[in-house]
C-alpha cells in the first residue's frame, strides 16, 4: 500500500490528498508571516525532519496566494526519494516553540530530482495563477480559514548519512500578489468628518476605512464633498502596496481679491473688509454690493458671486495734467 502511494505521488505531481484531521508532532524551525509589502518573502533554514509555519496578516488584502520555494542541499542530490515534503492546513495551535499540533493534510510527495522546487497555493477563488513549468500549482484553494499552514520535511526511509542529517534546506515563502494596490485617502483632522466621495479615473470608488482598491498604473484620484472644491491628485498604484493620497479640500465659496491704494476703505454689503483680508476674502454666493471710499471719493458696484469663482476688485485713481497752448 505504501509502495502504491509513492508511485502515485511520482506519476501525479499535483496530486492533492483529501483534507483530513490528524495529530502531528514536529519541531518548527521558523515561522513566516506573509506580508504583501514584502514581495521577496522571507527565508527559513531547516533540516530533513523539521517544519516551517506560515501565517497570514489579519487583513490579507491584495494576496492571491503564496509561493513556497524549497532549495535542496547537494547532500540529497541523487537521494531525493529519501525525504518527503508535506503541506498541512488548519494547524492548531499556532506554530511556535511547541511540538504537538492538530492539522489537516493538504498534499504530500517525495522530493523531486532537482536542486529546487516551487509550490503555489491559491488563497482566493478567481485567482490568476495558472499551471507553469516553473512551479507546481496546488489546485485546491486554501482560504484564510485554512491558516496557519505548516510546510514539513520528513524522512521517507532509513539510512540517511551523517552529512544528510546535518544538511540544511532553505525555504522561502513569498506572497503571490494580484494586479491591485491600495490608495489611502487622508484628509486634515478638521475635515475627517466630511461626507466625501472618491473617484478613480472618473469612476466612483468604494472606500473602506479610507482605503480604495485600484488596479496597477497611474490613477487620477478625485475627492468631492458638499461645499468644497474637487481635489485631484495622481497616484502610481503598485500591486500589494498602499499609497497615501493627502487631500486638503478648499471651500468652494466665492472669494474676492482687492487691489486699492493705501488709505482706501472697502466694504461689502455694508461690512468693512480689513486690509489684512484683501488678498482673499470669502463671500456668500449671490448678489453683492461693494463700496470703495478714498478721501471724499466714493464708488459703488453690484455683482453676482457664484460658487467656486474668484473675483478681483481694482480701484485706480488717475491724475492727468495737460498743458494748453
């Protein structure tokens, strides 16, 4: 029966064993927590009878799956069938310094006759991973409920040499990222309570805790809020990375800039505008009456102020002297 199982593993390189609960005793050489911001992953050295624990982040955004690369030491070249690798899911308790665990077997096979092997394990349905000569795709989706995982090496027979027992394998665990990244919209504290809407490339975007999921590439991010001007910034979205888009929304009330000689008195609708506010004075939309007075000279004008518009008042006094023949 054991011989038949080994033959099946050789003939069917993507063979998955149906999940089944079992007791598992092993030493854990290290634990890797998948991080989408670290696409190169993390490595752990282990021996032929040890395991590596694999954890997910609390919110595994942007991750389609994970990749496990096993580098096989030269001491096992030509004797790969003396060690098997296994992948376990739903490991309890969380992998750590202990030895005894409960887990479900996902797949188990002998080492291939190569210097390295690469596995890919889908995390979500609809992932973009496909079979490839460079890696073995585990066909079953191992969702977040199947984590933590354990990748374990076990002796498949007797007679390992002292050099083989001392040799170290290298396991590198990497996230497999999709085509999306994140945009975190940040407003000043005084605007945090605003009911705003985000558009990415002029399409309405869903915002969750200030985070927008967007496809990779240069994106135009526009934020709108009642009573404020639209703010637009460009953001370069990269897979698995959250970019920050800082917005400082400006009120869309009409504004008045005043250019008048020193000593002039300017009032709007009967309210004197201090010279310190002449550079940009906010008005309510609608009909306005402006009054300018300098010395004994007074002039009034009426105009209609519209939202988002800027108006300029210029008061010029000319003195012309002409000679007569």
